[in-house]
C-alpha cells in the first residue's frame, strides 16, 4: 500500500522509467476497464422523455432502429456510467500527475511539467463538447488543431518519461 501512496498520491520523490511505465500501464488498464463499461452501456438511450408518459429505455441498432427494452421512472440509470467514467478519468488524471511529477524530477525538470498533458486533455475534451453547440462560431478545424497539439504532447511525454534515461546520462 505504501507503493500506491508513493506513486499515486504524492508528487515528492523520484522514480525510474521502468517504474513509470509500470504505473502508467496500471493507470491505462484501470481507465480502459471503466471505458469498456461505459462503451457497453452507451448503446442505450432515453426516448419518450415526457412528464405524462413513462421514460422508455431503448436499444438502437446500426441502422437507427429502436427496440424498447422496458419503461423507466427517470433517466438516472443512464447518467451513472457517464458520471462514473468522468470521475474515474479525473482520478486517473490526478494519479498520472503524481506519477509523472516524480519522473520529471528524476530527469531534472520541475514536476509541474506533469500538469501540462492532463490539462491539455481536459481542454481538448471541453472543445469537442463545445464545438457542436457553438456551430459556425467555432470551426471544427480548431478542434483538430488542438487534437494535434494534445497528441504531440502525449507522444513527447510518453517518450520523455518512458524512454529517457536519468539526467546526466
């Protein structure tokens, strides 16, 4: 348990690249497991959202045909997986910061550099959420440009943290 606390709950200390890779792989596994749960449930949607009639849970196939599964009293059942994925994503992002801060310090760089990638990912997600709502005022090209910046930072971080030797070597 002390390894967990050291790796994922504090930003003081130093770790080598193999420890970072193992911690990163663990974080990826946790996030992908919750994403798989979200993806499995995301085929369900709410239809008939009226006060006078019961909300219907329907399954949509690839052609867009809907099949009624059963009536629900409210839509809270479908909000839970999305909320769970969002909370897990934030927790994984915080753990990634703590893990990466120690690795950056081992490389002789300030640990604050570990904040850049999680913040870029949050902004990128916010841009993708906002763009359809803003329409012509916010062109798709800007989201793709920001996707490229985020992917570039992710690739640089992965190479730097996972494959770079300690500073001075």
